């Protein structure tokens, strides 16, 4: 019974050529990693945050020009870099004010 019933075969439609998926921008990944490190690492957080901001700004240009992925990574790296730089700048300013007020004026009072 199965031999008598043959299915009609239709030709397959032409397939599109395979194109690889777009790459993720490496500078955007570096900006995110540096941005996270700028928040976590206490002593060099300002410098690492500035590097994250620079990498993020360069990656925005590359992503737009090359049509790559990673715009969200670059935004997150930029935000983390700004947050890390501002946090560590405020910490350094407060520490400098405390140290300056306590030691500097005591030296003049002891004379």
C-alpha cells in the first residue's frame, strides 16, 4: 500500500549564501572590562576609568563605521568608567582634605 502512494516532491527553493554573524567590537569589550575594574580597583581606579572612557569613545566610532556589535558593551563601559573615575576622584579629594586639614594646621600650631 505504501508503494502505491508516492509523495510529490517539490524542489527546494534556492538558499541564501551563508554570511557569518557580525563581530563584537574588541574595544567595546575592553571598555567594559576596564570600566568594571575602575570601580573595583582602588589605587588606580582613576587611570583605569579614563582608559575605559577612551576605549568606549573609540569603539562607538568603530561600531558605527564597521557595523559591528557591542554598542551596549561600549555604553556600559563608558558608564562604569565615568562612575569609577568620579568615585575615586571624590575619595581622593576627601582624603586630601582630611589629611591637609589635620597635619598641615597642626604643624603651624606646634610652632
